[in-house]
């Protein structure tokens, strides 16, 4: 694909003719003067996105979806959300390769529609990942309780320990974060692959000896109640399925700190989606064929999650050593997802500061390009994990509450991505530009963003309908408390700053692209032939 803008008469100006002065967009993209730095390689980008999605949503919450709706509806929910993720990933890919900036979700809202939209999306996305961090910390306590009961060591102690570790990792440098996340994510991917292999062998009777009271794995377990709970059960698990896929958009968030983003971002997007979908479809199938939907350890009567379904499969198979190893790997996975959450939210807050939508001190970066105050602010929100110390809540219910809150804000962020893509295309066309000049073109436009908007709106508005009959205040607040907050953020900023919706011909599609283009060329070091050796290509396909 062409990477440069056509310079013929009547075409948009060349990227080399654009202004060179540093703008907020440029500073968020890359900065040679003490700002964020492009130190993430292609392998880091792929694993950051992959690792951000393979966390507690898969290793912990997937069991509750089977408990609530049965393995059949669980497959339906994950496939539907997966298809929607494919659509918005294409939308994000087109924008992120054209203008790869850190904190891209709010930056695109500001640039393509209205500064008020960017303000709202930025704070929602920051809060979403900040709450995700708290969710992962609570989940860590749930996993550790497999070895150390809560009565022996309170869950908040583990939350504090892991919060300190993750904060320290994010304060070193973006390269250190990327390298750490690469290896943690690699461990997670290997664990999922091993689980899939062992799971199918167990179902086929080749390995493991089921416990005396455990049902025989396979179709008998799956057929116990494949569509348990009916339509109501299906709607109840959409938020959990959505939470499981959150993190796929990290490709766009990390684009501003990625070497040669116009080459590496499309590659990461193509690779990550299919791997994620494969992992979720196969693992949900295995869990549904090994563990009965009514297993009390998947989720108890109060909806609290008691243990990981991955660990339960090994326990029921009688593979004691495997259950301990898998539990340890799941703990690593949770820390990895928390690591990604702290990274994503801190970058979103940094972009908000550069745009004037957050206090100026959040725009500070140290000599290693780390927005330290943003990291600390996000870690402070992670302290929500300490609600597990309240006896009336406990770690299981705390995890479910935080998951719901994180999921709803995540869906709002995805709506923002889809809407911004529509506005981007409309402005691109209105200004007489050719799609041939885009480094990456979404081939499913306009269906992709429209489908994303439709699915997200239906889930957001309908997932809490069970709270109305009978009326349940707790369920209602859990489902809808974020929606009025979104309206307050948008209209409060709009009326307070008197912002206006941009005309399509006035949308800025050029500022900042000059620095991005030069950075991309500077990292194109001619090593492409080496990376295409058959051994590395095979490893790339698998991992």
C-alpha cells in the first residue's frame, strides 16, 4: 500500500509540506524533547494487545458465563462480541495507521468531531482501564485463595503487593514495560495453547482420571443445559464477554510509542484478532464440555466467582500438579492484564493533559518518557480493589461489580472508535482525498462501524432489563450508573467551553503526520528480509 500522499496538482499537500512545529498531537505521538518515546517494537505491540485481552475475562469470568447461560449461549455471546471486535479493530486500524498518536481514542474524538467528545472519551477510557486495574487486583486475590485461604491472609494484602509491583514496572520506561509485557503475554499464550491441547486429550480420554464424583467429560456435560437461562441468561453475559475482549484496542493506544507504526500497527491488528477469537471459542468449548454449568465453584448463588474454570478442569481431570501450574500461570496472566491496564489508562490521561482537558502536570514525562503523575493517579484508582476488605462485599462479589463497571465504560469507548471512524471517512471524502493514500483501508466500511454501534447500543441499553422486574436497585445501578456520567462529561464540557461540532471540511487530517512519517522511515532499518526466515515466520503464526 502507498505510504505517501500523492503530490500531484489538486491533491492534498504532501506530508513534507506540512507544518513542522510540535503540536499536542505530535507531542502525544512522539517527542524528542522529553516526551513520550517510540520504543515499542512490532513484537511488543502484538503481545501488548494480545496480553491485554487474555486476562481475567478468559481465565476467571468465562466460568460464570457458562454458569449463567450455559455453554451454548456462552459460545454465542463470545462469537457475537468477537465479530464486533473485528469490525472496530478495522476501524481503529485505519485511523491509527494514518495518524498514530498515543491516547488515540480521545485524540480522534477531539480532532474528527468535537473537543467535548474527546474530553468525554478520554476520561471514560481512563476510568475504564483504571477500574480494570482494580478488577485484576481483586482477581489476583481470588486466584491466590486457591493456595492461601482468605482467613489466613486478607485479599487486600495481595492487592496492595501487586499494585506496588505493577506501578514500579510502569515507572521504569515504556521499553521496560513492553519487554515485561512481551514475556508475560508469551507465558499466557503458551498456557492457553497447552490448556486447549490437554483439554481435548482429557475429553477424548487420553489423559487424566476424572474424580469419582465428576461427570464424564464431553457431550454429556455440554448437553446438561447448553442454553440455560434462555434469552435472559444470554443478555446477562454480554457484559462479561465484552470485558473479556477489552484490550484489543491497545494497538491504537500504543501506536504513538511504536516504531514504524504504519507498518507494525496493521500487522498487529491482523494477527491479534484471529488469535483472540480462536482462544476464546476453543477454551469456552472445552470448559463447557468438562465442567457442568451448575458447578458451584464457577459462580455461587450470589453470583460471586470462587475459582478459575481453567484450574477446575485440571482438578476434575485428577491432574493435581497441572492445576497448581495452571493457577500460577493464571496469576501471571492477571498481572499482565493489570500491567496493560495501568499503561493504557496512564497514556489516556497524558493525552487529556496535552489537550488541555486534564491538569497540566499530568503532561509531565520523565527522562525515560514515562508520564509518572498519570501512572500514580491511575494506581490510586486501583485502590478500589481494597473494597474486598469489607465483609459485606468480599472478593467474589467485588470482582463482579468492578467487572460490570469496567465493561460498560469499555463499550462506550468502542462506540467512540466506531463513530470517530465514520467521521474520519466523511471528512476524508469531503476534503477530496483518495483512499489509495491511506496506509491501511478498512474493507468492511461502512458496515463495520455501523455494526459496532448497533451491537454496543443494544447491549448497553438492554443488559440491565432484568433489574426492572422485579425491581432491583443494585442491579440497576450496576448496569446503568455510567450512562448519566457520560452525558454529564460531554455536555458539561461542551457548554462550559462552548465547543462546536467541526465541519467536515474543517477537520484537521494533516497536523502531526510529518513527524510520524519521518519517524516511520527512521525505524525502517532494512531488516525485513531477516525477519521473514521460515523459522521466525512459523513462530509468528503460532504466537
